[in-house]
C-alpha cells in the first residue's frame, strides 16, 4: 500500500511484498508459469523466432497484431486542429474520441480539444441524426468555434449515416444558431485506410467546402499553399514555415497545428494558432500548392489539380536531397535565389553528416512508420551509407509507394540487402528481426516490446512516442531537422558502442573518447 509519507510511483509500488504476493498468485492462473506443460510453452516461444514460423507469420491475413497505424478519424482530428478557432467534432462513439484525445495528448503532452456526439445503442438502431442536431448546437454554444470539422467513427459508417443530409438538417433545426459557423464534414470510415486516409479525406473536404467552384478564376500570382500532411513533429512545421518565409510572406501553410499542441503555461487557450479561415477560403486562388506528404494527400491532390486547375507538387523535405528539392522548388516558384542563410544551414548539415558518416555507414536498420515518413527517412539513411534492411509500412498505399521506395533504394550500393514490407504489422517485423537481425530499429513507441524481445536498440523517431518527452518539439525536416536526426541516430549508436565496450579487460580496449 502507499505510505502517505513516502509516495512512490507504480514501478516501485508493485515491488512491495503485498503486491508481489498478489502477482505470484495471479500467475498461477494466467501465465505460462501455471501452464500444464510449461516446457511446451517455452518450446513454442522459441519456435516463434524460427524461419518456419516467419513463413506462417508473413502469410497471415486474417488478423492484425500490434498495428503500426491508427484509424481514419484520428487524422481528421489533426486536420481540424490545424485551422483557427476550429473544434474537431466526431460523429460516433464517445470511446473512440477519448482514444483520439488521449493518443494525441500522450504524444504532444498537451490537451487536445475534440468533441463527440456520443452515439449510443439507440442511435445505432435509429441513426445518429438526433445526436448531430443536439451535438452541433451544444458544441457551438459551449465552445464558440468559427468552424466545426466533422468526421465519423466506424459506428456511424456501419449504419450509413449521411453527413450531408445530417449537417443540413442540423443547421435547419438550429434555426440560425449555426449560420455563422463553417461546418466542413468528411466520412472517415475506419475499417479502410488509416489515419493518413482520414487526414486526406478531411483536408479535401475542408478545402472543397470552404472553396466552392467559381465561375471566374481569381489568380493570386504570389500565393503558394503548403499542406504539411499528418505531421507529428511540431518543430518540422516551424522549420518549414521559417524556410518558406525566407522566400516569401505569401507562402501559407494550410492545416498548421503547431501552436495548438505547443501552448505555454498560464491561462489555458482552447484554440491556439492555426491557418486563418480566410486564408483557407482563398486557397483556391493560389498559384501553386506544395504537399509535403504525397500519400497523406492523394485525394486532396485530385481536387487541387483537377477541380482547381492549380499547379500541384509534392516534396518530402527530410534529409539532404529531400530538403534540397523542397528549397529549389520554392526558389523556382517564387523566382528568388536561395538565401545565404539557407545555404549556411545546408553547409552545416553536410559538415555534420561527414562527421557522423563513419558511425552510420554500413549499419543495418529496421524502420517502420507512415509512407511519406519512410520515404524521407530511408532516403536519409541511404545518404549516410546505412542499410535499411527491413522497411515496414503497415498503411502502405496500394499504388505508387513501393515504386517510389525502390527508386530511393536504387541509390544504395547495398540495395539487394534492403527489403520493403508493405502492409505488415509489428508482429511480422518481430519474425523478420529474429531471422534476419539488424543493428538498430527506428520507429515509434510500439517498438519497445520488440526491443525487450530481440534486444535490438530502438531509436524513437515516428508517431506516436509516449515514453520519451519533448522529441515532438524538434524538427525532422529541413537542414536543421537533418542535424537533429543525425544527433539522435549517431548518439544512439555511440551509446550502444559504450555499452559493448565497457567490460574491463575484455571489451574496453576500444572506447570512443580517444577520438
Ligand atoms: S477503429 Fe473504429 S471503433 Fe476503433 S477507435 Fe477507430 S473509429 Fe473507433
């Protein structure tokens, strides 16, 4: 039990004898300790590390174990929070929304505003129109947003609720109360796609609904939009905006959630920062739009290219060549020289890459995450001479992504040793790690169990990261982001080297402080 004079955290609390006794008793019923044939359990555990099990594991279709993706509405919530005074509103079950808020809050260590109309059993039978009518009015009355961004959970999608009809019906029912509120809506069925599909659906819907078709095109020759995509690194958003400002004040980020998840101490702000709704409403007039995540904006791209007839390009400013391409695109679109400040940043990254090259070169990595994150990170690993042995993308798009990845791998002289695993989860990765081990893993918090299992060190880069603090504040994009990546990866390699060389008179003949 806790002692009021010496309150301890859970880690120490459960080591106390009274808890240990309970845990021991529990094991008799629930764990392999109490199994009728303990030896068999051990034998099977070992077998799960074999090539034979790997073949079965990789051909598994019916179940997902330890997914490396989240569901659609989570991405839609991120889009909503990227606009000024906007409340994300999820039509569906309350529990789902509690999950989205918690997920983001644990990653960003900040509160996440988001409401739900809490559909329950009766709504599942009769439809959720009544919930939507009351929910939108309540949301408006309580939180006074300028915009409510509506998405859906599985429940609303399974019963086939029609958001167009529901939002129109709710507006009528509100008798003018909602007339000054923008309410873009997107269906985000979670049983297909992932959080990046939800991001895409919500971004597309928001831009389309705020920018209805116009008979006359109003072109703003200087205006450029940048859509960041599902970006969990707030520092990356900051860095992209800083780079853009060096070229023009008229480059506007569409869906900028940086401030919302990075408010200071003091009075709590429900809404912070975000793209101005006026800027979102004039996005259609821009000369061009740059998406920083090709596969988080597939449908959005179609709207911008085909309906808006606007120039649309994708850049992935992670690593040296990715950032170069982005910077040169800005230079081309704004017709301006690359500023010296950026050239200096680039030179510093190249210098740092040379400093760290010998440590990253030849190291084998397993890496997982979202499609665009992986394209950028693998490109960076190859620039550093590393070998991305296993590239796992659970939410890999069906078209294009694998070919894009192969084009990047073609630049490596060890490309035969690199394997792309689209659609595989982290339980599949476990088999890959036991049968074809690597030196390091790069991925999100869910690699922690893989580390405990395989003893392969985990470098935490990706989304979500719950068990380390403040990494999301840094950038992984741009030249400065490249230095951050180098710092994290190289220092993890050096930490590991220290561990391996600490045994007196056995392995301590090499230690790196001499260099
Ligand atoms: S998958 Fe469906 S039920 Fe699960 S959290 Fe997402 S929306 Fe809710």
